[in-house]
C-alpha cells in the first residue's frame, strides 16, 4: 500500500513541464526519436573505443555540446567541451588511465522522454601479461542534446573498488614481468 505517497489519480496541466513536446493526444512524448538516440550512443561507444586505442580523446570529446557538463565523482565537475577534453586527455595519458584502453558496455537503457541513456561501463585494464581480466564498472548517465551530441555525462562508481582492482592488476603485471 502506497499510503500518503500515492500519486494523484488525475494529472492536470499544472503537473506537465512547460514547453514539453506533446503527442496528438496531449501526452508528453520524447523530443528525439529512439533511433536517433541509439545511433548517437553507438557513435559514443565507437569513439570511446577508438580513443582508448589511439590515446587521442578529441574525437570523443567532440560528441559533447560546447557547454556540456561532465560530473566525475572523484575529479569533480567539468564545464564545457574544452574543459572535458583537457581533463580526459590528461587523465587517460597518465597512469592508471594510460593502462585502461577499453570501455565495453555491459547494459544500457534509454529514457525516451528525457533523452537519457543510463549504462554500465566496464573500465578494462590492459592484459598484465598473464591473460587475466581486470576491470571495474561505473554507471554512466548521458543526456542527449540532439544532432548526435550530449549535453551531460555523469559517472557514478566506488573509487575503493577501482583501487582494489588496480592492486590486483599491478600484482599480476609484476608477477608476469618477474617470470
């Protein structure tokens, strides 16, 4: 039983966001077709893979609007495409980012009304030399802005889990180097 938290039986116009797109029947619909959001997310994944392989994060950053916001819970907030680029290029050029070239998506969902993609991203380390797999995940929230661009990204994760994973990767790397 929902008790006092029950939703109102009827939602009147006062509960509808001003300027929200409306369908023929008056209900709110998404601003962008799902296929457009899917295509933009596919390109986001392709560019992340290419940037991880090449070390050049400019093409990936070009998928953000000029005024985009990036929220990274360990590093803080970046405002604007250029700030995002400076941060990601430096971070992924230094250890441990320089040893983390792959970012496969485990799952994702699309909120069509908001134009958001929520996904689980694996941050995968290079093979330490023994064939073992070392990775940790984050949950990413992407907000679509249209025209293939994203206005916001937020990465949510537990830094302690990343630290434990890095220790295991370093031990495997060192053991492989010693043998």
